[in-house]
C-alpha cells in the first residue's frame, strides 16, 4: 500500500514538473492591449506611449515584422521565448510586439497591418523609451479596363507590377506578374 502511494506521489510530481516546463515563464497574448493600440492607430495616432497602456511590469520590448522567427526574437531581446508567435514566421499581415522581463518574454501583442507598420522610436523599447511608431500604409488601388489592349509581352506586365510594388508603400511581391498575366 505504501508503495502505491509513493508511486502516485512520484507520478504527480513528475507530471507537475513536465507541465511546468511548458507553462512556466510562458509569454501570454494580450488581445486587450492589441485592441487599444489598434483603436489609437485607427484614430490617426502615429505615436503611442506603451507605458500608458500597460498594466504589467516589463523591462524591454520590441516589435517584429512579418517572417520573424523565434530565434530572431530570442537573440534581439536576449530572452528565452516560450509562447505563440501567431504564425508571424510565415504571415505578412501582422506585427508582433513582445514584452520581456528578466530573461523571459512575458507578453505578446498581435498588431494588424491593416492600419500600418509598427516601429520603435529609438531602438529597444523600455518603460522610459516607450514610443511605438505607426507608419500608415499608402493605399494604392490598381484599376484597368477590359477594353484596353493588353501589353504585348508578359515582361511588360512584370515590369509594370514591379514598378508599382517598389514605388508604393507595399511589400515587394504584393503584386506578382503571374497574378496580372493570368487574367
């Protein structure tokens, strides 16, 4: 009987240890903070003081753009990152704001690119240097008429698409020649 109790207590301790490995010091997502930042950005604000919006202790933060990997986040913040990066490593429609305290990321905020791109004002964000910059995207709409003659060659479409992608405030490749050619 004593042996069963020892095995039961040992099993519970081992299970707790394994679960704590996955959940202790895990960065949690903060959708309320994301909503506050998005509301300010949509109202036209281009600089946001993060200290006025945060209700938790943090020492440093950084904002990461599309295609950022966990390795880049860990290296740039000098932290161990546990938590979700919400697919930022393969998505281009979001930025990820990561807050850290000590050697751990503590909070993440998913920022939609529908209002713009996000940057730090003067390098690494801290409670004293806390300005998040929002650069509004230029909205470029491409209209063409079905009655207009198509370009003579596919290369013309490719050059046209490239000139739009490089002269507007959009990511290169957001308009691809294959999208335009295959109409």
